[in-house]
């Protein structure tokens, strides 16, 4: 087991008096089940695990009355060794979206209070994930509003990747001090972090992929595992989406590398197919986003806070939520080029998606700024209480749009900026230059 941040969340949840049943949602294969089972086996005397995907017959436990006494009787009779002991038992409900009645039962477990419940699911909150609209309506009606705590889990983020590679907390604190003091990172540490960043750009954060890399150091094996995950995603779309949406969802997903290869990376439905219209595909794109596979980055009308309030709903870029999966969707040889330090591919899309991966897994919503005149800022974040552009330059190139904005600070209301790239910490006037691996330290309040 790799160290995951969700463990801290689980500890805080368990320690909170009167805690609600916990729901952990996130994309498939990001480590939800393994993290939960590792935690409950350490902290509970009795663990009962129900996987609704593998054992569909278990849904019958929840087909009748949902009071806790009836449910515990059904489960203990139907699963060998299942033992409910008040205040020392945790019931784990895996792939909870496959059994809406089980999710409805969370209300009764909360009101009863004798047993802890943790549910996991990869399609929770996705509209129309079931075979029929009637079943989708049932799932929506079964959500126990106010009786559950929901947490989103992502694939391993850059910090978790550093942990898996032996980077200790004191090393991270040293980097944080360099950022705060705006002093260069020691050259030996700087080179090690550069290397780890390039490897992360290729491997990403899917736990199975990380294991393949760390255990074999074989990039062909890494690529095989990544492409298997991508194919499983496609099969998942065909299995769970509504019948009329299945081909469109897959078309949306498969268009992402082409969308990012354009100079103007704004998502265009016409790239999916010439006859595509937004009204036919916008719900399909939302399905993929709700499943945790992609992440949208919205253009803003102005460079001011709050960024979410200034976002343009129908103008956005789409990035893969995990950088490693994007790289696996590109042509052979891309991973090798990245490992050699070349992040320029696909008109800068790889580098941008890497930064989007790091910021997005921190829980930040993504924003950028583009004007028809050609002025464009790669990302906008809240930093030190202000709207702050973040420019991604794989090397020491000029950021013309950034300079334009800063020269007209009173018009754009931008007085500071960050430039991420392949260099050490430094400052040039209002621009703070940081090595890209420091992006995970930009932890100010979210927009």
C-alpha cells in the first residue's frame, strides 16, 4: 500500500463524534477500495465488505425494509462470517451506485448510530449511469440528503507520487521554505525533483500504473497498464451510459488528444465530428467529467476574483484528470521524449495538462483567460488573496500575454504572476518564476 492522503480524511471522519456514513467517490481504479479496506482493517474489530458489482445478488439485502435490524439480519444471514457488533463494526459498500436502495439505507444507519458505514463509487452523481431512465430516477430519489458525508478521491497526486518515491516530509518543507523565501532550491534536490516530475508526467497517478513503474522500471509495461485502463474506461462508458448516449460519450472521450493538439485548445464539438452540435454532446461530456475522467478549465470574462463567478459556461478547455492516461493515448515514443525532458509536444498540451493534473488533484477548480485578440493566460488562480495568472513555459521563453497584462495592471487588475517552467526559483519584477514541480505548493484558498 502506498501512503494516500485519504487516510488522514478517514481518521478525521472516524474521530468526529456522531459522524455520518462516509461516501468516497472518484474515477475507477484510483485506489478507493484498497485505501478504505486498508483503513478499516486497521481500525475496526469487525469489517463487512459488500461489492455490488461483483456480487449483484447482494442487492437483495436492501430490496425490502431498510431499518437497521432487518438489514443486519439479512446481511449476517447471507454472508458467511459477517458479524455486527455495535460500535466496533464497519460496513463497506463498494460500487454503491449499483444499488440505490443501499444508499438510501444510509439514512437509517445514521439515525441508528450503532455501526459505521463507508460507501465507495465511481459513478455517484453521474446522471443516467444506469440502463434505463427509470433506474436513474430511482438512484436520484434514493440519495439520503443530509445523512451522508461525501469526499472526492483522485488518482495519486504529485505529493503522493513523491512519497512513493521516498521523498520525506522534511524535503517538502524545505521546498516550501524556498518558495516562501523566494530562494533557489539546492542543485542536487532540484535535479532530483526535475527527474521525478518528468517521470510523473509519463506515469501519472493511477496506483496500478505507479506499481508497474516502481516494481519493474519498464516503460512498456507502464504503457500496457495505462492503455488497459483507458480501454476499461471505454467499456465502462458503453456499459453504464444510457443507450442513446453511448456512442457520443465515447466520441467525446476519444477526441480529447485532438482537441488538445490545436493551437487554440478551446473544446470544440465540431472536432468530435463535423456535424456535432453542443446540445447533442454537452450532456455526454458532463457524463465523462462526473465520472472523474476529465477536468474542465473555464475561460473567464475578466481577470478578477471570484474566478468561478466570472467563468464563461460554454467556453472551456478539457484536460485528462490524470496526465499519465493522456500520454498513453498519444503516439508511441511520446513517453520517451518526455523522459528526455521534452514537454513541448502537442503544442504545449502535455505541459499544460501536467499543470492541470497537479492543480486539479489539489482540489482547485481550473480557469484560464483568453481574448479574441490573441491574448491568453494559461491558468488563473487565487494566490495571496489576488487573481494571479500562472503561465506554463517548458523553458525560458517569453510570456508576451503575461507581460501585456502586467503592463496594464490597472485595466486587468493583475499585479502579480507566476511562471512555471524548467528553471529554479527566482523573481523578475512582478513575476515569480518557479520550477514546475513546485506547483503543488500553491495552496492558497480556492477560487
